[in-house]
C-alpha cells in the first residue's frame, strides 16, 4: 500500500464553502475536497486506480469504482443529504452502538457517528497514486449527552484498486467503555435473488426477522428469498458475494471483527422506508463488518481497538449501459 509520504500540495480551485485548510490538502487531478449540490463537503477521488466519494458527514464512503469496473457500492436514489440525517447506502459507520440502543429507545439507531461531521486528519498519496485519507471524530458536548465516555475514533480509508477501511477507537477517558461498531456496507448487485454469500456456512446467527431467534446457517451458502436480517456471531470469516447475473465476485476480508451482519429489506419493508426506493431492494445487499451483541468490545483507559475490512471487487465488464 506504499508509505503515503505525499507527492505534493496544491491549492484547490473550488469556490464556495471549502475551508482553506482543506483546500491546502488537495492533490489536483487525484483527490480534492468539493461541495456537493446540498452544500455538504466531500472528498472526490479521480485517480488512475479508482473513482470514489467520501463525505465528511459520517466519514461516509458513498461511491467506490475501480477503473474499468462497475460501481461496487449501492447508494439509494432516495437518500437524503442533510445535517443530522444518515445517508442511505455506501458505508455508514455505526458507533457506539449497533441498531437500537438497549434501554434507550430515544437514542438514534446505530449511534451518532454516522450523522456527525468528522475532521480531516490527513490526506496523502502513495507512489502508485492510491489515496489514503484519515478522518477523526472526538467526544464532545453533543456525544456526552448521548454517551458519557471520552474517545477518539479514526477512520482510515485507502482507495486503490481495492477499498480498505480501518476504524480505530481509542478510550481517552479514565474508565472502561463498552461499545458496538460496524462498517455497514451496502453492495451493489444486479438482482439479490440471484446472489450467493459464501463464508458463513455452519455459523450461528440471531434472526432479527424472527424476534432475534438463535439459528444456525447450514452447510449451504446464504441465498436471499425474503427479508433477511441476520447477525452472525463469533465469526472472523472472509465472505464472498457472488452475483449470479453478472458473474462478479466481491471478496470481503476482515480483521478485528467477530460479527458479520447480512441484510436486505425485501419488498414490504422497502415500501415503508422513506429514504429507499420501492424497488431498490433488488439491487443491494449489506454484508457488514461489525462487533455487536455478544461481540461488543470493552477497552480500558488509554487502550485502542480497531476493525479492518478489505473489499476486493473482482473482475466485471465496465459499467457502460448500467
């Protein structure tokens, strides 16, 4: 992945609300901060390796497309882009809890990290023109009102022919803290009914569609025939997403994670989601790198914990006509 020493500093030609310190980080022609149509700041990557878009809102990767391949991530056409609102699709970051917060129904689903603006710690380019950006979220008055702990979370995002994300949580307080976390990845597929997920065979899971009942995935790979929301526990396995229509195979290889969540809302739930198209359930699946439930993480003062995922998109004809 290179040393990410940085090849130079250039000033952005972008006008608008981009702060000068972000403009000074730009690598013109490779990676630049820009303002989208909603007034939100994102990092636009157009390197010889891949195109990508990463929002400071939520440290959210919404687009990743290696050169010559089709987009890897799904983003809903109905997603909102607004302060305090989660983006539907891409790779939301769930922290410090996953799903609803137990005992706190008033708290936002999946925590607060995905709806807060993150700071840019660094932006660099290696000798192969792959991009590394590090984004940071620190405890503050707003986070303490929801969760009384001191922390720094850093999200390292590497964009080359593959996508690598490392989420590092540091306990900067004086007491232990327990948290859940997830890289809630939405993958683009042609038709979920023709998709197979391999790597979770003979693994136990909790079925959220069936009241969190404990079940076991059989010896066969996972297929989709209806609403699916499964929390696979105590697994560090690599997963492969095989698209039966296109022949594409995406590899999801993780470390530091003992939970894998697989989700598709199917027909009825999709109709109830305001930020999700009625028919978009056909074109996505979530395979999430996580630590949740029985795999929640506890770290002491001054300690760190990280999860890492490497997404290798495999070969597929270009996206022309898609």
